[in-house]
C-alpha cells in the first residue's frame, strides 16, 4: 500500500511540475489582450536588447558584448534536446573565450533548479536567470531549445530552432556571423 501511495505522490508531483513548466512556456508565448503579437526576430534584424542577472549574481546586458559574436541559447533543465546540445554550446564557451560570447538563458526555472542542474552535469558556465520569461518573450521563444547567433554589431546572423545537431553546424553559424 505504501508503495502505491509513493507512486501516486510521485506522479502527482511530476504532473504539477510539468503543468507549471507548460504554463511558463504558454505565458512566454502568450499574447496580452490588446497588445499585438510579437514576431520572432528575423535574420538581418537587430537583436532585442536585454538585461538580466546570472547565476554568479552579476548583471548582464546584451549590449555588454557588442564587438563580439554572441551565441544566445534558450534552454531549460527539463528539455531533453536542450540537455543534448549543451555540451556543444559549452565547447564554444570554453574554446572561444575572447572572441565569442556565449549566453545561456534559462527560460522559466529558479536559480536553485539551475544550480542543481549545472552541478549534476558538471557545467561551470554562468546562466542568465529568466524565471519570468521576459528575455524569452523579447525573442518570442515558444519552444526550446532556441539559439541565436549575432554578429559583432548585434545583428541576428542565424537562428537555430530546435536541437543543434553537431559541432560543425554551430561552428559554421559562428563563422558566418564573423563574416557579416
């Protein structure tokens, strides 16, 4: 009997977590009544500026990275494809510390959840905390993962909707952004 109760409680907690996650994504994608729907920023357009706080407690703004190619990756710990591609993006973070800025933006999770995930996967990069979805909303993120590559002027060179498949795909997107 105790086993069935534990299973029921586990399923109930899982259901609540999934429902909450879906609610965050819907609120990110949602359209406030009376306001026009936001369109996803397009290639060739200026990337929406933003500011946020990272897991190190530092205030980070997109404008701080002008002059560098920027990789912005929207992700969440519950997103399997996000977790799959994270080592590739972490490789960019490690291999290009001087000329490419990598901004990991966690969509909808708390700092505690993010820190547990980073520790469990032995990642040491800072993550922008977007618990309210403000940054993801500026980019009209409706599903995860989404990655934007910006050129040195802050113009969107490429967007990758869904999981990045391999290192070559990411390297090519970065090289294309350098050549813009």
